[in-house]
C-alpha cells in the first residue's frame, strides 16, 4: 500500500511526492533533495521535511508585506532575530541560498539607521530642496533614486513598484512612484501635486519637494518652490528633449524664473539622462546644454559664478547621484548627494517673529496644517494667531518631516495639529503668527513689477492671478504709478498709460479679498510674488508698501 501524505504548502494541498516549495518555483523530485537543500543538519525523514517546509513558510505570513509600509513596527523584530548577517550586509545582492529568512533581515536592517537617531542627536540643519524642470526631465525619478540610495525606500518596495510598472509597460517609471503616489500620477507618469519626502546626509536633513513639470500645474509648482531654500533644475540631455523644454513654451525657462521669484538663492542644474544612447556621457552635449542655459539663468537673476552649479547625472541608473561615474572622466566635482552636503549652511533667524504660511490643511483628529516655518520658532502648546482672520489657536502637536518634536526652528517643514479652529476656516495662504507680532494683511498695495511675457499692453483695470508665498488670489492693477528704467533705476516723472513686455513699473494692485503680505524690505519671503494669466507667468514683482484700506 502506498500512503500519500499531503503537506499544506502555500495554501494548497499537494501530494508529498510533488511538494512545491514556497519561495522557489522548482518542484524537486523527492524529499531527499529537499532536505539537502534546506535542512542539511536534520535527520532524514518526513517530520524533518515538514519542519523544513514550515520554516520556509515563515516569510509568507502576510504581515511581513505590511512591514514595508509601517517600518517602525518592524525594528523590534529585526533586532531580536538571532542570525544577523555577518558583515555581508549588502543592499544590492541578497544571497539566494541562505533562504527566505535571511533575505528578510537583509532588507529590514537599513531601517533602524534612519529613524531612532532623532531624540538625542544634535539637530541637523534642515534644507528644503525643490526639483523643477520640464515635463519628463526625470525629476521624480531622481527623487526616488536619491531616497533609495540614502536608504529611505527599501529595495523590496522598489521591486514591488518595478513589477507593477512592468505590468503597465512603464518599467522605467518605477523610481518615480516613490514620490508620485496617487493613481492618476502613476498612470500618466506625470506629477500633479508637489510630492514630499525626506532624506538625511551626514550633516543635513533634506526635504525633497518634487514639483510638477506640466504647464497646467504650474500653480502647484509655485507653492512648492515657495517653501524651498535650494532648487534643483533637472534638464534632459536627450536629443530633442532638452530643446523642447527650453524653447519658448517649455517649462525649463518658466520654472527657473519662478524659483528665483520664490526666493531660491542657489540653483543646481542636473543634466539628466546622460546615459541615454543619443548622449552617452558626451562632454560636447553637456557643454551645449550649459551654453544655452547660462545666458538665460543670468537674465533671470542668478549669478553663474556663485549661484549656479552644473552636474551631469542619470536618474534611472543613479550614476553620479551618490557615487562618481567611471564612464564620465571629464566631470571632476562631487556627486550630487555629497555636493548637497558640502553646501554652506543657510542663515535663518530663530528669534524673529513667527511666520508660517500654510500650504495645505486637512482633518485628522482635529485640524492639521502643513507649511514651512519661515522665521521664528514654534513649540508645543504655544498660542498663535491665524491671520488674516485673527483666530487664536493652540498647537497640540508638532511633526517635523513626520517625526514628532516639541519645538521647531525656521526652515523646517511642519505639520501642526491645531486647537480652536475648524479646518473649513483655514485657506492655503493664511499665516500663523505670534500674537505680539502679527503679519500685515490688506487688499491694496504698491509693488514694483517686471513684465516678462505678455503679447499686448497692460493698462489699469487689468486682472491677473497673484501668487504670493503660498497664497493665490485674484488681483487687479488699479493704477500705474511710474516706469522704472532698467539700467539706471530712475523713475519716470509722468504716469504711464500702459506697460508692455520687458518694462519695469511701479503699480498699485488691489486683491479681491484680504491677503497676508509684508513689504519685500521687511520680509522677503512674503514680499515677492508672481502674476499669472491664461496659464502663463506674466510678471514678477516685489511689494514696496502696503496701502491701508479707506473703508
């Protein structure tokens, strides 16, 4: 008599002669082979085989997949499990023959090195980096690659993205999915909202703001740029792609200009896709892109010697982001992440008045707001005032880059949970201030504006959309006060009847509703603005003085 014993593996009964191994797709012919491979120490026999099967069934407890999304739970188990890999810890290649359990640890280990260092370590300087550039230049992919290289995204998560992307025939997009999280962005491969993520280097803590490149979403991009200290302009070196991004109507020009207006002082230009077959790390192509960009960036107001830094890279392969590239012998500078680390620190006054322009708000056990603290410092249980509505609110909890803290310094991206205000009463563009020193709010102000791109003339009565810090409001130019000579800075004696492209004028603007703003001289972050109309940036300007409303 033959008795067939069935062993449950992977949820299905299989006769013991044809057992299917869990994490190997090959079905061995007999039990002996199984034991040689899996349990060399145990005595031969059925019980050992079943034990081996059970050991190997362990990695497929569904909870382990959940751990990818909830890293903090997993640290405890990662530490307890005895067989820690002995110095052979490599992210790139997990030893296959060590079985599933080893692979678990190999990928779980990088987690603890990021999170728990928070409480007692000295605070690293916070730097906000915005990625800007034309559609499909590779902004999200570079962001995803950096997060992977600095250990913020696990290899397994990326492999999952890679599989999903392959199913949709989009296998080169998988890195960008670390930042483009919603379905629409993934299906089209276009970023819509400003993606957020963070990573740390030895000296600094960076927040990545991944701005959309598409021209329909420029308003979102302005919101992202207004929170940044440092912009990374990504351009594609691939033949034809650089040209479309840069010629009239491309987003490379517009974004560089908006970043300057939003107060970004330092610009790093990443020449991406250098590994493309049409480019192949060629110095000539790199120089050609550089020659075309420099005059334009100069015109926008960046100083090529001090403010701009060019570097070649490839987002998809990760070349020159963390490690230098062997194929690229002519580039001698530091790779991207090391370069970011070596930048001089930004000066910020933590003793100034509290100013936190609100980027976004939502309900989650109370009212939660997001924004970057521009000046001053905020601590838990502090009383603040929400301008322009003058609601007094209390800070219930503070999250800086999703890590809870008790106090925050300028330059940090914060989530605040507030008490004393409803989510419906807040709009993006409102500002949190301390009660002793409120920010100014009003509807009418005088500003100096530069007309950048407008086909016809602009007269009093012209309407446009004003983007100032994170606030978006409709404004009307009610009066043109004088023209300003671009070279000498002299003001005209007579009132102009109109202004046209490339002219600089001082005008009086009136907003449709009350907005928070400061003069450029007092507080530059809240005194610079852009005017947009019909999906184009028409003018950039700075607030010169606030005019009290007569009523």
